[in-house]
């Protein structure tokens, strides 16, 4: 395969670097070319010449969650809440992830709630925690648990609730090919798990 245009050392790397693009190592490009060939196309044809670089950079972006610790978003909290001591809910946060079994897209929305104990966090930080874990190879069950546990461990609230609804490309685009099917997962901690009334209230606020 090394005799195909663009294989091995790519002299365009210097130009990419000058444009601020992340250089893509030759072995990564070769791996993507191999996949293109396996799928039945010609990686040397004009429309696919730059595809290995594009795919590699796209996956670096899809998986940028590996380069961060999502809990960092919960380090700054606020105590001046005017006496507010009720549930805080952020509903219908859109997200995208990729399934670790087929690397197919997972697209959906999440609702995150917590019952503060003296301190609150900026609401955008809850979405950042979600995205930090979503931008990795995932399964929905683990994603739900990781988001809830991170908030529980770092905000020390009275309760945490996370509900995720998502569609999985590994089911809608391959295999049984059943579009429109959604999967729902939830994780409840603290009072939302132990107290039925609190659980009912938070699920109602989330729209369930």
C-alpha cells in the first residue's frame, strides 16, 4: 500500500502545522486507509486522498474527553444563594458520544438534578461534566453513572439524579436497523434514592 499517493511521510504535514492543524502520524492515516479498502473503496481516489487526516482529526475531537478531568468544572462553587435550598435541575442537555462496541454515534439528551447542601455550582458546569464523559468511547449506562458519581463526589449534595435518553447508531444504522428507538437510563443517589417523595419530585421536574 505504500506506493499509493499520500502514503508514508506526508509532505503536507508542514503546511497543516502552519495552518494550526494537528499533524496526523502516518501510521494513523494508514490505519484509516486500510479501513477504507476493507469497506470496498479506493483510498487513492481523489475524493478520499485527504479523508484519513480528516477522520483522524475528527476522532481526536470526538474523544477529547480523555484529555480532561470532568470534575475540574465543579471546583468553583457559590454559597450566596439567597436561602435557596431546593432542587436544581438542568433539563434536556444535548450531547453526542460514541459507542465503545462499534464506535457508532450515540446522540441524545440528559437531565441532571441535585439537591444542594449549602453550596451550588454554575449551571453550565453540569453540562460540561456531561460532555467531558460523553466525549469518550462509552456505553450509556456507564456515562449515566459517571456523571452522577462525579457530581456526588465533588459537590457533596443531599441527592443527585441523572436521566439520559439516547439513540444508538449501532442499532439504528446497522444490525437490526431500527430507527427511532430510544434508550433511557437513570442513576439516583442520596435522598433521591432513599426517599420516595424526593424521587417523585425530581423525576417530575425532569419531565418523567
